[in-house]
C-alpha cells in the first residue's frame, strides 16, 4: 500500500514542521463567556493557514482525538480545512489503523466539500484498505464518477496483499475490459501474492498478459515473474525467465538462489553465486546470506570459509544479517570455535544470532551453557524467537531439567513462540524424558495434524517408558494419517518391542520397513532386533543375525549380544561378543564390566582378574554413578556413599529403616550374584547406591500424594531395581527412575518393565 502512486502532497509541509510542537490550546481559544467562537488574528482570517498547520501537527503526532475536537472548533469559527490537512489526517488514520476516525473524516469531507478531489478520494480509499474495511473501500470505489489509475492500483494491490485473489483478479479483468492499461505495480503486487504451486496456472496467465501488454522488459515486473515461479516450485521456468532478462537486479539473483536452496539444490545456488561474481555484480548482504546457507546445507566448510573471507574483505562481518549466516554455517559444519569467533564480531546480535549460537552449544553437548544464555536473554528482556525455545526444550530434555523446561514452555506460550510442529515435537520429547508422559500426550494430542517428527516423538516416548502396547497403537494411528514413518520412527517401534519382549512383532516390523514403507533398514534397526533377541534369551538367533545381516556389525551389535549373555549367563557366546566389542571399541568400560561379571558369575576368577588387569593397564575406570532428584525447584545430586547433603542424617536414617525391611530379600540376592566379591564393603556400597539415597531423600521431602521422580546417568543395577520395587510396596508411593536406557515406573511392588530389562 505504501507504494501506491498517489499524488504528491500539497505545499506547506515544510512550514508545518515548524508548528509540530504547538500544543492544542495555542492557536484556538474559547472565550471566557459561553461563546465558543474562534479568535482569529486579522492577518489569518481569510486563509486559516496557522489553524491548518496546527491541524497537520496534531495528526502527525497521532493525536486524532484532539484533531477531531479542533476540527469542530474550526467549523464553528468558519475556518476552512485545506486538502493537505485532510490528506495528513487520512494518512494518520491509516498508520494507526483507526477506522472509526477515518470514517468520521470521510463523512466530514463529504459534508463540507461536496465532491472531494480525486486525490483525496484515493487517500480515503487507501485508508479503508489499510484498515481492511473492504466493504467501505468497494462502496467508495463504485461511487467514484471517474476512477484514475491510482484508484485501481490501490484496491487491486490491497486485495492481492491480503490474499483476496479472486477479488483482485476480478478487478484486473474489469480494468482491461474498460480499456485501461494496467500499471506495472498492479502486476508486481499480484505476482507477489502467488505463493505456492496451487496457483501456478494463474501465474502463467499473468505472465502471458505481461508479454501481451508489453511489460516483459520491465525489470521489476519480470523479476516478480521469476520470483513467482520460484515460490510456485517451477524452478526451471524461473531459470528460463532469469536467463532471458536483459537487465538483472540483485533481487532476481537473490530470488532464484533462494529457490534452489529451499528446494535442496544448494549446488545450483552456488553456481549462480559464482556466475553473479563473474558478471561483476557486487553481492549484497542477502546474497551472502543465501550463499552461506547453501554451503551450510552442503556442509561445504571450505567454500564457506572463502565466502566468509570475501565478507571480511568488504567489511560486512559485523553486520547482523551476514554475521548470523556465518555463525550458522560454522555451527552446521561442526566448527564451533569459528562460530563463536564469528558471533563475537557481530556488532548487535539479534534473536536469529542468539538462536544460532544456542543451537551450537546444544549441538556440542554444552546444554548448561545454552540455558545460561537463555536466562540472560530473558533477564535483559532481549528478543527471543521460536527457534530459541525449541533449542531450550532440547537442552532441558538432555539435562532432564523439568523446572527450566516447564518455565520455558510457559514463557513461550505467553509470547506466542511455540514453533508449530518443530517446537511442539521438542516439547513432547522434553516431557517424555522428564518422566511426564501425561504432559507429553497432552502436547501431542493438541496438534491438529502431527507430522512425522511429532508422531516419532510420542512413539519413542512411550517406547522408553516401557509402554510397548501404547507405542504400537500410536504407530497404527500414524499409518492411518498423512504422515509417513521414517528411520527414526522405526527405531522407536523396534525399541518398544525390544524392551517388552515383542520379538515376533519386531521381526515383522523389520521385514516390512522397506517393503511396505519404503524405508531402508540401517545398522541401528538391526541392532534393535539383535537387542530384542538377546533380551528374550534367543542368543543364538541374535548371533546368527549379526553374522548374516547386510552390514558389518558395529560395537553396539556386539554390546547388545554381550548384555543378553550376561542376563542369561551364556559364557561361550559372551566371550565371542566381548572379543569383537573390545576390538571395535577397546575403551568401552561397559564391555569390560559385563565380561568381568559374567566370568565372576561362573567362578572364573583368573579370567575375571585378567579383565580387571586389562582395565588397569588401559587406565579405564567405571563411570561414577550419579542420581538426582528435583524438590521445590532445586536439584539434589547423590553419588554412592554420599554424605555431603545438608540432610544427610535424615537421609541415612530413612535408608537404614528401608534397608532393614529389605534385608532378608537382599541377602538372598547378594548370595546369588555377589559371591565373587564376598566383601563387607561391597555389601555396604550396594546399600548406599546413589539412587537409594535419592529415593530416601524423596520420601522425606516430597508429599505422599506426589510421585518421586529420579534420574540416573547409568543403568540401574538389579539390587537397586528390586529395592525400588520393595519401597513402592511397603510405602505405597509411586517411584519413577530414568536410567541411561529407559524409564522404570514402580508401584505396589511392581515395575512397568515387568523385570524385562
């Protein structure tokens, strides 16, 4: 609308600025008597110049109410209102979207001027269009005795800008039937409104009309045509139009490069970029941004560095639009040090800049740093976009920081910055990983049309909570939707089967992946199947699958088999699995520990000692187990035998009470599985494992009607798993423990995993 070809303003604008600060009571004063007549200086009685200048001043300050009152005083005093004053008032109504004031001014125009000049009618028309009162706009347009070109441009442009394409093209047809040659701005406006493949045919017709009228050499129109084809997905047509251009501006280069980049054809975009440089066209910040985005998509760090060097040479590195694209390039190419240096050179980082650097910190696993930046942005009331919140949900998922994630969710809702699908999917994963599957379900069900990522997030959530049946039901619902499962979806489905003993179902899903869904299985899917066999005790089947699958087994393949051998005490296959695992990953402490325990369970002390010796020679140590629980917004962390907590005495008192009630059960377990150790200190360590301390603290700190949710960095041991079942039975409390593999929900002496873990 701002580009509408309206006539220039009437003179006296320069003079008007001198009166911009005159308060409303200076020019006109009511007499002290009941009379409200205007006191006009003798030299201004005929023209009312000062009064009109003051009226313009009020309108430019946005004081429409005072301007309305002043108009009434001018009427009573018989001072005429100049066309320039009406123009200024109407422009202010447009800028402030004040339809009610605009209607009053329009009515006054008709009353006082009878037949306003055509240029004032155009400003009224534009005001109605800006305020989106198209009923008023159409009525005025139809009443115009003589419509000028500007009137047609205003209404057609307004309709196209607001997406009322049928109305816009209807007016264009009328215009052509009346023999009025459309202005180029009409075509550029209409072409900009064609945004997707569904309107490609309309775009083709407009292109033909442009050629017939003789506007095909107009740079702005032909550029709009090229960009229209880009947005409608017709890149070949866009390229044809582009190549036929006699004169190309930066906009057409940028549009076509953007089209190729968005279509995943980054190489074509970079070819255009090089061609642009060869033709001597100096790239602007938008071109650099797209070129860097193409490099990021291809992960072409070498070319990206060259473009970055060119940017530095031109002195554009500190400009936020270009600098942010540089940061994003380095983040996506996993060169975070360069990303940080580029970020530091941006003079005034914006929300996109912060989003890029926060994403980078999440990418390298520095989730605490990303949360620290987020908190700083909120504290300083700086701009935050939806991508920042999506990254924060991901960080809180990784850290299992429920409180921070819930706060971020509330903040994002308040600001209207929950990204559709991407942000919502990240929320589903966040709530799932924080043990609140109920909230994850609510987040999922609130999505009108979940995409593949959202379906995958909720399926995986139920899989890791041990709800295999629900996960598979969700997968069936997904099959009936428009979303298509991908590789990650099937990892979730197969994991659900593996963790619940659904071996037959897992085999069927693995076979059907490529045949029914067009998803080619990867080593990850075969590892899930190996895990399903191994957990179910079908160790020979797992071994045969490893030998015959269409991939070379990786470390995880052998680790899954070794884990199954430990569960089912198969020493011979265990030795084979351990040998292959440690050849592929000689620093995997879990492999050594599993094999040590397997040898020990068979009384093979020399072999067990050899494993310990090898670990010592390689300076490998078992990762320290840590458990944490959040109470009243504060995270409390525990390690084995921890006595640093302020409530240590109460914690150990409660733990002693629980251990005493569990003593008979635990003594049986220790005799069965810990004969290899036979040390009192080993037994003492078992009774002071980190998750036991966390459970004891939860019992004395969390109300009895609230669940106790604990997180652990390693897999839960069998002793602590049985301990949690026992505590849930004797206390009646619900206890949830998330270890490194899955969730365990304990209630009334049973675990959601049914001991299948």
